[in-house]
């Protein structure tokens, strides 16, 4: 921090008073002509205090000006520094995605229809959508206990909580009308009674009457992202359409917050301190983070999976839906490396084939934490531990690097709640070091407190 050793306003006033006394009273034997700036409500005291306030304001302005001279401390002129070094400023973006909403066949939902979450975040339909009865072929139904897992022959566009009718199975227990839990673009589960043969046989289909509605958020922020199965409802009732729709498995995503000043400062310092060539282990992370909004960590792998190839894994730790990027987000990063972005050229080496550049999301190794004991077991302590673990998994886990038990135990033990208490605790999970394999990275799962 470029700080000057500036005096306090009280020191400035005391110095002025001393200087006045010294300059006016020295050698003056007539006490009626001497001054005393310490007399309450006197004119000279008012003059000293007003001058002291003026000097103090000037000192603070000088300090602010000095702060703006350096990228580490600039705030007012950070945009100028960003422009000087070519660092892009990420603006807030809207989210988009699809919901499934049931209703009466042939009912039309017009473009511009407004939907909302229970929390009040609003979305607008991008185009007109019609409620239709869809029938999709099923390639398999398998059962474990009372849970039947269905694989469809194509993307089903279903969402969790949508009512479906299954028919055509030789085992009647599988044929029923029920709400489903979506587990993939072409998979879902539902509950059956009894112990029918698994896998099911027959020519099986699933039918449902609903509309597939594409939405875009009104809010430009990460908070507009929604996970699969989240309820999104019509703001105004629409005849022939249920009030509540549900987010499809592909989620509503793409919403991002605008860069904060600390985030911009970090990226600016990364640029100014790293002058590596673009397509190197040091340079490619800087290039990607600069030119693809939302990328936070990059893990380049030399000669992987073979000589002449490179594999690049990356993370999006500030995304609220998933820190593991999607395949479409990986495609955006690869396109930026090959072809560049507006105003910036790509950096793929001339001798390297596009097929030899592999950009891939890491495989998540989800680490769930289960506390058997915790003292003090308060909301304050639980929130503090959750924050500590979240910060560790967002900033300190490394691709293909094991997470040691000593690491996460020390993180929890070092946590302090708002009263300065340290936790006493015991974990039943995880129970030791977490092994992280090739192309994998540890991410935080569910935290269960006693």
C-alpha cells in the first residue's frame, strides 16, 4: 500500500498552534499583544482549526492521488489501468434456459410471458410455446429396490415434478402415471410398487402433456441462475396452463455478476506481473482468464494425452450453478484459443492442429462432510465452517492432487465464529485422504451437521 506517514488532524492543529505561539509570542514582553490559540471560542482558535481542517483535506487528497498512481491501489481510475494493459471488464449478464410446464394440449404461451421464482427473480419467455402431448420411446427401465430408472431414446425435455404416463411394459407394475425425478437429458427415475422383473420388457413409452418454454432472466446477475427442478411460476394466471413450471436438467445458466473492484485488481495485477508468451503453461491461463468471462482457474497439461497434444482443464468457481464448466463452456474456451475473440487474436501455435488442443471440464470428485459431533454447534459456527470449506475448495484444490485429511481438518479447526470460538468436532466422512485421479479435481459436496 502506497501510504504516506500523514499526521492526524489533531496533530496538525497542535503544530499550527505551537508555530503561532512561537512566531508571535517569542520576544513579545507585552502580554496584551501575545496570543493563546487554546482559549475556547477565540478567533485565533477558530482560525487554527479551520486551517488545520484545510491541511488535513489536502493530505487526504494527496494520499488518494498517490493510490491512483499504482495498479495495486487504484479505484477511481481502474478503468484506465485496465485499458492500458488490455484487461477486459466483465459486465453482468442475464441467464437463460428452459422450463417444462404442464397444461391443456394446444394452449399457447405467448412470447414475453412473465415468470418468477419464489424469491422474486423474473424471467420472460423468448418465443411462443405450445402445450403438446409428447410420446417418447424408452430404451430401458431398470429397477433397484422401489426406484425405476428410465432411459429414453432421445432428449425428453422433462423436468423434475412433471407428471408422466408410462405404458407398454410387459410388467404391469412399471405402467403408471406418476411424477418423475429427472437425472439427465434422457434419463429419469420414478417409484414403483412390488418387485417387477428388471430390466423391464416390452415396447415402452412415456407420455406427458406440457410446453417446453425458453426463458431469459430480467436480472443480470449470477443469482438469476437456477438449478434443475427449481420451481418457476407464471406471474399472471393463464387459462389452460398450470401455474408452476420446473427447470429442465440443462438448468438456467449464463447469469454473471459484474466484476467487483477487488476482482479487477487481481486480474490487473496478474497481467502486469506475468509477461509470459501466450501459449505456455504460464501464459495460457492468463490468456483464457482475460478473454473468457467467468474462468477462474486454469490447469494446462503438457503432452497430454500424447506428444504434440495439450489438454487444458479449467474451473468457473464463481458460477452459482456449478463450478465445473459445461461442455459448451469448454467449446467457448477452445474457440477463443484457436480463433480469438473480438479485438484479440487466437494463440494456437502455427504447427499445432486444432484437434490436438483438448479443452475439457475436470471430472468432479465430490467430497461430502458429515459431522458426528460439533461444539459449539450453533448456526454461527456452522456458517463459519461452511464458509471456510467453500473458500478452500474454490481456491486451493489442484487438478489431479489428493486432498489430505490434515488439510481439511486444519481448515475446520482453524475456523473462528463471530465470537472467536474454535470448533471441537469429529467427522464420519470423509474418513481420510481423498484420492484424486487423472483429470479430476475435488469439489465441495454436502455438509451435514449433527
